[in-house]
């Protein structure tokens, strides 16, 4: 999910000398059309496979519907989450659906 701090964590790890990749870029992800006609931003399987095949420590950030098929190639998977009310307070441009979901969950 957007706004949980993935990019900030990658920046800090990169400053410490670790190899980092944010997969929210065309090099790593692309749009596909699902069976129901909706769009989905997924990992490019060939690019991610090649990335993960390289030796050495690597920190990868992204949240894609097909990421689960790569979990066996990771030593650890970490989920960053933020309560909706904090995310909304931090981002005045939060999507309306997030606002609606947060309001619905408070009821």
C-alpha cells in the first residue's frame, strides 16, 4: 500500500550501503489487464527473476498482486502498515477510497 514508508526505508538502507530496488518503476513492473477487464500493476516476472538471481544482500520494496510467487527466493518478507487515520493525516491528497474505507471501519 502507498504511504507506509517503503521508499523512506529503502533510502535509509541505501545510505548505509545496501543494494536496494524500488519496484514501482517501469523497469520492474507493468500494467496487465485482468480477466474482469480491470488493470493491475504487477512485477515483470523476467526482470524480478533476474534481479533475485544476482548474489548478495538486496532489499526490495513494492506491493504487487504477483509478488507471492517470488517469496521462496527471499530470506525475509516484511509488511509495513500504517493506521488509516495516521496515513490520512499525513497525506491531504489521500485517495477518496481510502477515506471512505477508514470512515466505514470506524463505524
